[in-house]
């Protein structure tokens, strides 16, 4: 049995992270009868290893709770895991597509602005670079995204 500090060091994460996972019920340490400290056993270490692996794969704590609950009830969580990761892949691909579009748009603006002078703001202008940049020069009407970037 290990203390929160010992298990945190073992997994190279903060003790506060361990406490957070415990508070959420993702870990269930025993209490030391002598001093009331939480003691993390082998089962907690295995769950923490699983939890950290799932986090590295992009699963949210809500997803992980669902997976753990399903497994605890005796059902295989693998179909849920496949569904969740496929959904996350779709979202990530769309975010990457949006980021690539934004990158190209920003590069275009930067190229266009590189030869333009700076101007002081006036009552009618805040920054002429943005105000005179014509996004329609770059915008592809076939490009749609979910982040509101146009």
C-alpha cells in the first residue's frame, strides 16, 4: 500500500491529480486505521495506469468513467472504447482541417501585410491591416468548419 505522494512519484504525476481522481471516484483507496491517510493498493495502481493510458489516447474523464463503470458491471467495454475513439478521431480530423485552413489564411495575410506600413489608429480605423484584408481573396466557399472560422 502506498501513500498519495508515493503513487504520484511512481507515475510521475502530481499528488493533486491523484486526489482529484480519488475525489471523482476513479480511484478507491483504503484508509489507514492508524492515521486516516489514504493508502493506494495494487488495484488502484492498475486503474491509474489504465486511466493515464486512456487520457494519453484522448479519452475524457467522463469517457473513462463510463468505460470503468461498464467493466465493473461485468460487460466488455471494448465496443464503447471503439465507438468513443472513432468519434474522437472524427472530431480531431475536423479540427486539423480547420487548423490547416486557418494556417493558410494567416500565412496569406502575413505575406500580404509584409510590405504594408504600420499606421496609427484613427477615429475610423483600429488596424488597417485587418480592415483592408479581403478574406474573400482566400476564402474557399467549399470550405466549411465547425469552429466558426471563415
